[in-house]
C-alpha cells in the first residue's frame, strides 16, 4: 500500500514537471527534491524540501508571523534562555584561554535583541550590563512610521521583560536591576571610555557602516578593554539568514537578479520582506574586510578564529558558481 501511494505521489509531481527523488544534502541528511530553478546562466539548482527549516533548526516563518506579546511560555518554548547562556558560555571559555574573566566587568552588548545574553552576562558575574539594539532594524520597510518604530520597540521590551522573569525564576546569580537596555544603533553610539568588555552575537553582518561602528565600539571601551564578536558572515552556508534559498549556498551562487527571480517564482509571499532584508540589512564583508576595519579603527586583533566545519561540503561546482557571481 505504501509503495503504491508513493508511486501515485511521484506521478502527480511529474505531471507538474517536477521530479521527486532523494538527494544527499550538505549535512548528509536525505531531503526530497521538489523543484528546479534555472538561473540566467543556465545553471540548474535542485530545490530541497525542508532545507531552510533543517538549516536553521526552527520554524522561522511561523515565528516571524507571530507578533503577539511574548509570554514566559513562549520564551521557554523557543529556548531563549538556553541560547543566551550558550552564547555567554562560549565567551567565558574564549576569555579563559587568555586568563580573562567576565566577573567584575562593565559590559556593553551590541545587538542584544531578546536580552537573554545580557542577563546571562550578569549571571556570569558582570558588574553591570548595557544591552543595545535598534528597533528600526527589525522593521522590513525603508521608511517606517514613528508608530511602527514605537510598536517594535514596545514588542522588544515585552520580550525582554518575559526573559527577565524567566531568569528571576530560575537564577539566584542574576541581578536584573544591574541590566539596562536602550534603543540605539552602534554606528551612532556616543558613550566613550565606559566599558571593560564589548560583545556581540550574529550582529556584525547587519551593520551597514562597519567602519563607523567599529570606531564607536573602540571609543566605548576603556584602555585595555576587550571586544568579542561571534560573526555570522554573508558568505557562510546560511549567510542570507532567514532568506536562505532552498539549496546549499544559493544566496552566494545566484546573482542579485537571479535571487529576485528565484524569490518571485518560488516564494512569492516573501518578496517584500526578503528583498528588504537580503539587500538592505546584511552587509557583504569578507573576513579580510572585517580584520582590516578592526585594525584601522584602533583595535589589536588578539585572535581571529574561523570555523570551517562545512568546507568539505563545498563541491567544485558550488565553489565555481559562488566565485562567478
């Protein structure tokens, strides 16, 4: 019975011009091929069912549509506390390699979003934590209204309030009164000589004026201060973030016009938000660019660790197509 149903489904897809087969994706999982996109150069790309969900590990589409006031239940369900603590655990481990600690430091977190990492930094022993993020950057519009910005700012505050309640519920070490948040763009940050430690997670790729931002970060630190960034560059496999294509490294392998055509053909409900995020909220810094900017704005690069976990999955075809765009 199962085999007969399977044959019927495959026949139905073939009648639409689609071939359903099993394909080994870059992570060794089997995903169905449910379509094909041909770009302006004639290259063919197989679309893998569930690829984006597999790559990110959660339902971004569903979460992005839900703009209700975040509850503590939502915070627990989406694992915000765990993610924040994991980020800080990575930081603590890295600092320990150099004999450094979070304890007793005044910390600035750039791109704090839900605030979980800010509270986790306090939990880890920071003296005080200032988390900043720019509500304007979360709105998929070139010219948002004041009302839209206020609504986004209020939503972020409600999310952080729920995160705070969760930390207060299960952590004696966290002192919420020593954590503050403000709606600021790091590129326009004007506090100077105030922090011992500056951190960010998956934030640098969203900074559209990185030289100005790095100068502001350098000025915000006291002499001998430390800057730590966990960077999610555009040129990694999920570098298009939630607008990743349905095939490996699609955002790099397609040129801009082909990317637009791909979204319009296969994800028409995402045209506006994808084009805004893809072209206006993610920079195209290479790792070489990033290192050069850091050095030229006064920083000394103590370490520059690059993860290459997926490099062995890059085929000669993927590499050639990426280089040509």
